[in-house]
């Protein structure tokens, strides 16, 4: 087992509560590490787990979990948990896992899930859309498709995401979220590979030569999986196509590092919008 067998990794750090009297990670915790990585794997697929299973009419149940120990992790080690979907049967899915400290393989694992009817917990065939997502991810295909259009085309899906993120989660008053600018803006919505909207943003004209990106929102369950970056890149591509020389945005302070990684620079002091600290950030195109 080596790292090159996996294209997906979740980085974890060993906590004090996870070591035993031998001062190494207690053996059962490696199953928890694999399970934590499985949750991150679903994020990488841009599939909110509960919503996805409901749409597919089933759920996944563990049939078998095995571990093989080669070495031991210790307190405060950084470990990388690799996962890959190795085989999809009629109703079963086999995931192969590996726990690594740098390049050292510590533990190998195998998780077998069965797709089943939640009401009866009887096995049913793995739905074709789920097969395609899993195989597509392992083949390195994009997990989201970003569509660009106007409010008439994309408003329904954009509104649902923005309501969930800004109104429900961040408690921004609805009357501050909705404005007349939506009607004339260019909107981008990211859809996962089973057709669910998971991210959105909009592009406005600011002053000649400068565009403004705003209302960037990603469904909570898939944050950190590249959805926001895909939406941002789509909006910047639209700005370039219009001949804009610069794009600006008002970033929530908590998201400033995300925009910094995308090439934006802060400009001016911090300020408040809708009771949330923001900073203006700009990028040349």
C-alpha cells in the first residue's frame, strides 16, 4: 500500500483522547479516521449526503469493515487518510482506505457498504447516477458544472442557496438579501453530477472597466470542495469576456483567505455590511 494508490486524502491530527496506555492511537480509532474521511469524500464529490440519499431513494449501510495494522500513529501526528472507490457491485460499494504518516503506511482498511431501502434495510441496486459520480471522481472528472445565465434561467436555484446560507444560516434579514440588481446581473450556479444546485454568485457592472462579484454562497455540506472556486472562476471569465480590467468584491472577513488564494488583494479598512465584518478585495484581469 502506498500513497500513489489514492487521489483523495483527508488530513487529520491525532488528539490526546485517541491514544492509549501504550502511547499510540488505540486500534479502534482508525475506523473513526476512515469514517471521518468518508464524510470528506462525499464533500469532494459535491454531494450533500442526506439530500443525495433522499433523492436516490436509498441509503448506505456498512456490511463489513476490516483493518490491517502496519505501524502506529502517536499523539500530535499529522496523518493523511486516503480513500478510493475500488469496486461497485450490484448493490455493494467497496472503499479501500489507507492511513499514512508522510509516506509511511500505518493502517490499511476496507469498507463495504450496501445500498438499501431505508424502510426495510433490504439491498437494492446501486443507482446509475451514483455509479457515474463515483467512477467519474476516481477518473479525475469535474464534480460540478457551472452554468451562467440571467435571473430568469437560474434565479430559482440561486435563490434557494442564498436563502439557506444568508437568511437561514447567517440570519441576514431577507429584505437586505434581495434587491433589484438581481434582474440585471449575470448569475452563476454550480450543479453537482446528480443535478442539485450547490453554489452560486453574481456579477454586476461597477464602474467602466470594473466588475463587481457578489452574493457568493455555497451549500454548507460541500464547502471546501472547490465549488466556490468554480463559481468564482466562471464569473471572472464572464468579466474578462466583457472586457473588464478589474474585478472587486466585498468579502466577509471569515472568507478573506479564500479570495486571497484566488488572487485577490485587500483594499481599504474593514467595514460592516448587514452586521457582518467585510473587506473590499480586488484582482486585475
